[in-house]
C-alpha cells in the first residue's frame, strides 16, 4: 500500500506536469498565430495568392512572414504542421482524468448527495458527456447556423450554460468544473484533429495533384480556429479551478462557470483587437472586472448544503485501525484549525482546497492525502505552524500503512 500510494502520487505529478508542458506549447503557438493572422498587412507587389505579410523581430533576428489565403502556387519543400501540441495536450489531460478522477471516483467524481451512482456508472457518464459534447458542437457548426459566426457562437454559449448546469447535477462540484473544461478542451482538440488538419491536407493534396484548392476548406478551418482562440482562457480557468473551492463548491457554481466563459471572451477580444490594430477596447477589462465581482458575490451567498460527510467503503478500513483514535486526536489538534467547516486559524476563512478534517469520515476519506503530505513529507502543516512532532508524523505513517492488515 505504501509503495503504491507513493508511486501513484508521482504518476499523478508526472501526468500533470506533462499536461502543463504540452498545454503551454499548444496555447503558445495558438496565441502566436492568431496574433500573427490579425496583424497581417497588405502591400503592392506581393506574390500571387499572398493575402498579407508581417515583419517581426525576436532573439536578435528579423522574420518576414507571408500568408496565403488558400495555398501557394507550388508546394514548398518543407512544411511544418502544428498539430502534435494539441494531440499531446488532450492525451495527457485524459490520462490525468483517469489517474485523478476515475481512480479516485468515490471521492472526487461521485457525490451521493447529488446523484447516487456506482463508480463504473460515474465513469461511463463522464466519458459520455465528453463525447456527446463534441458531437453536439460539431453538428451545430455543420448546420445552416454555422454560416453565421455570431449566431453560432451565441447558440454555442447557451449550450455550454446548459451543460454547466447539467454537470452539477451529475458529479461533485469539482468534477463538474473539470468536465466542463474537458468537454471544451475536447472540442478544441477535435477541431484540430477532425477539421483543421484534414482540411489542410485536402489543400496540400490538391496542390500536389496540380488542382486549384477550394477556398471553403480554409474558411471552415479558420472558423474552428477562431472558436479555439476564444475558448482557451475559460478552459485554463476550469482546469485550475480545483484549487479554488469557492468557485466549484457553491450553489451557483454553474453560473460562475458560465460567467467565466464571458470573461475569457472579453479578454481575448481585447487582445485580438489590439493585434488587428482595431483600437484599444479597454472597456472589456471593466466589464470583466464587474463580472468577476459578481462571481465573488455568487460564491458566498448563499452557501451550498452538501449533506452529511460520508465515509467511502475504502475509507472504512482507516476508521477500523487501532491507530485511528490517536490519529484523530493528532489531526484535530494539528490540522482542523484550518481544515474545518468554520476554521479558527487567523486569516483562514474557508478550508484550503475545500478539504475538511473535523469529522471521522473526513479524516478517513483523506487518509492518503494526510499520509503523503503530513506523514511521508512535511508539506503540511505549512511551515509546521501547528508544531506537529516527528512522533506524530510517524503515527500517521503507521496508521496508513497498517490499515487493513
């Protein structure tokens, strides 16, 4: 048990790190090309088929970039494809979903007070929501509604609001936010895999065959790329939201998630306008600030009632341990001043990360985290503010490693 818990924690860290690295690569290249595309300028004497050009300086060198709206007259000898960043980000994100939420489904995915389901059913629901989200989005884009960028985005936003509401009736608040982010990220990555890259390959094939490429493929790809651009910032928030219980653990969490999408669009609109040299719409920041204040208010009024703390089947072995009475006294004395429904430690108003350790069920459900962060390591308490002793840390280790033996 000891070796597995440590291995699993490092596996979780490795997958999370990979996801962050690949996400940075994907978002970085995406933001760069959007800014480049918006900043293109036209001038007399440009090559046939060239739509615009841009001069840039970076790292001591100058770059001269030209964009062809459909394709150049001849296929270049070397062509770099920007797709692996997207694929690696989605695959690592799905791996993290499996490691954290599927392996820990009884704690992080399923809340019987929301929907009493088994772990296999919860995992199937998770997979279904991600898949259905992409299918609905793709069908809307391919429908007659897809001919209007503005109309399509308004309808898609309404769909996202409905999904946000629906997810909070299926999973824990934390998992609902994560799945809303996963659905959106799947849409973005599938846009690359299912639409943007295939359309570009059609254009390349036409060039190689000596045919004139149809401009519709570039137009479709650009629309999906535009969606990806505006969805990026909300996805980042949703993926990081598990660190902020005030966002996901309150009654109006689905409204908060919906407002986050608007804030993300406002911020992207500001930067897109700047890059396109279409003015300086500073009003977007004021609007984003107002919405953020609304989110702060929604997160605290009123508080959600989540029912009595429950004890998972796996956690029962920790309560049954002979060490548990001493462990409970240690946790209540060293940890619960912060990790409680009503923290008493000065400056702490809500349990960090929503982790509460003031009942037997709470302590048992978080046995693994207690073992790793206060037993095997000195991560908790921060700076050892509650003066937990080495003997008490050894007790936590013995409790976790000896449970069930």
